[in-house]
């Protein structure tokens, strides 16, 4: 079982052990639940932390604006709710690094030695000693590099030279090779960092097949506020892992997918890693199709291009079904306008799905109309967790009544309907707090209120990783679409690693 700090994802321009004929690379995604820091009887605290960070990240997405030296992104730091990957940096000596896998951002960065993190208490597993890697100054990226312009909002190289205090005569002759790319600043939900761009070799020994990447571009931070761990950006930006990989091998960079094993906030449920697949394996191979209740074909919905937030994987959501009731979404959720407003972001770095206020209220009201007939409302648990529509489900006829929880389905643009398993939206756990000190079993609807969609610009909703569990989610960049298929993710991992 991986600890809370486990991952690294960055890209490269050269693969040593991978032939260009390879069509896929399989990587292990570890879950960030920690045996030592979070116990099962603290579930309501874990839910509260995850719900707060989900809404904070969502609001940050909607208020995101790019500035010189500043690109606001929200980084996933919710303990117990994120997925990670491990890599090796350099060759002498080899240093292991771990990062969060995040489809909601477009850059890979990690802490480097010496590293100082301010206000980072409680954001990582203190039982595990983490030594930030050393990065050679010879790996600096010069300010005339195109990737330096990318991280600085595509500034001309002459402006970057000026930022680096490059002498005027050097700027005039366009020779900045001896000057390092100036630091850039990232701000996010509840923290920030200053980093520089580097390139070095990255090895992924746990991939199948294993590979080595040279001239891999990444951000190196020596000082951060509230951000003790790095992030592997899988968004649509030029420095994301898929984008860099596509420069080397289009068949690998033009498609990736993951299949998240369900955890239900219980470390004891996680026995295998979740597969992350770079490239596209053959969907016609019957041995690789893992049928679940007859659902094995992908449901595809087109990616919506966002002219302002270009790195997001935005899709259109047309309706949500609760039981037999189909609830249409506001028009802004089905499209993205020229100002970058609207649509739903598919985000591996946000825990819970977040809906605009009016849609959320209608969905909750319909859910409560059905479930409230059977279960008593657990409002104290709602206050403790930050979730809405929680119910006491601890009476002797639980098993009979639990079957009365209505089915929930998302209907995306393109006639793609995704029916969620009950555990993906209704979570049961033991908790005290019924007002009389009794420990009771409760169940909560795992959707969140994102506020009024008219208040600010940006995405209207987010599809979180909790609702993506038990599905293979594929990002087909060549055809510009996102696909969902019910899978047995642990079995898929075993199948892919046996080479079936």
C-alpha cells in the first residue's frame, strides 16, 4: 500500500526502452490513503477534508486567470482522495519521486532540495520521511527556450531575458543561452509555490514495458506555501505529460486512460494499484474487455474546446437521472462559450462531483423525495462532512431498504449515458453524532453544491474522481472525445500486466 505521498509524473523527449511500435504503456496508480494517518473511524473527518478541497478547487477553476509570472491552478491535496504515481529522476544517483496525477492542470512540478514548505502540517503522512531530490544547475532551461515561454504565458524570449536581468546587448543579439529561465509563480486554492524549469532524465521502472525518458521538462520548487507534494499535469497544455509524450510517440501521446479501483475511504479495500494506460490498447481483444453487468462498451462524449482555459478536458452534460426522473441541466452546462464559460470538467484531481446550485438542489430534492420516505435524515452528519442529504441507515431492514436507493445516471452530449453504481454516489459508514452520542450507520449522497453558475466565469461543473471509480475513463486526444466504460479495474490491471 502506497503512503499518502506517492507519485511523480513528467514528460520527456526521448525513450530508451520503448520502441516506436509500442502502442501502450501501463503504469500503476496508487491511492493516497494512509494506514498511519487516517483510520476508518475517522471517515467523517476525511469526508469533510475532501469536500472542502473539492469545492475550493472548483471555485478556483472558475476564477482562474493567467498573469505574468502567475498561473492560478488548484492542486489536489485532499488526503485519502487522490491517485499517485512514482518515477525515478536522474541516473547518478537515482532518486525516487512521487506526484499526484491530475487531469485538471497542465504542468509537472515537484519539491527540490533544499525545500521549505510553509503551513504544510497535516497535509502528508508524517510517518514517512521524504527527502526532496537534488537537481543539477546544469539542468536549467535557458530563457530563450520555447518551453520557458510556455510556462510564462507565451511571452517572447526577449521579455524572458529581461526578466532574467539579461544584459541589453545580449538581448539585442538574441543570445540568452547562458541565462536560466526565470522562476514562475503558481497560486492555487490554499497555497502557492515558486519554481524554475529544468530538464533531466526520468525512468519509470514500474511501467510495463519499462522506459527511460531523457530531456524531460519539469518544474522544481524550493519554497511553497501549503503544498508539500508535487503534481503530474495531464491536462491539454503543451507541457503536460501526454503533450510531451506525443512529440516522441503519437500513438502513446494521443490517448490515455485510467481505471480507478473503488476505495470508499477505507485503506483495507485497496489491494491492487489502479491501471493508468498511456496509449491505446486494442478494444477488440475480447480478453481485455471486462464485462460488468453487461456494460463493456465505451460511451463517448466530445471534448469541448475552451478558448480561455485551454488545458481543461471539458464535456457537455445534458441531464441527470434520479430513478425514473430525468432532470435537464442548464444550457451553460452543455457547451462552452467564447469567453470560456460553461461545460463540465473531467478532473482526476477533484474528489467529488460538483454541480451548479440550482441543478444540485433539484437533484437533491428528487433524491430526498425517494430516499426520505425510507430513511431518517442525518443532518448532524451533513454538518460534519460538508455533504448534503445524509440518512440514518442502521435499522434491521437495511439490506432491504438499501435497494430502494434510486439509480443515478449522467447523460452527456453525444447520446452518452453513464449509469453510476450505487457506491459511486451513496456512501455508507459508521459515525457518531445523532445528538445523543450514539454511534450509528449513515449514508450520504456524494455530490456537492458548486454555487450559482451566474456568479463568475469558467466551468459550471466538475466530474470528480469518486464518481469515476469502477470505470475506465479514456481521453482520446486524436478524436477529441472522452469515453466511459464500466470495468473491473483490478482485473484489468492483472490482464494488462499478463500481456493478455
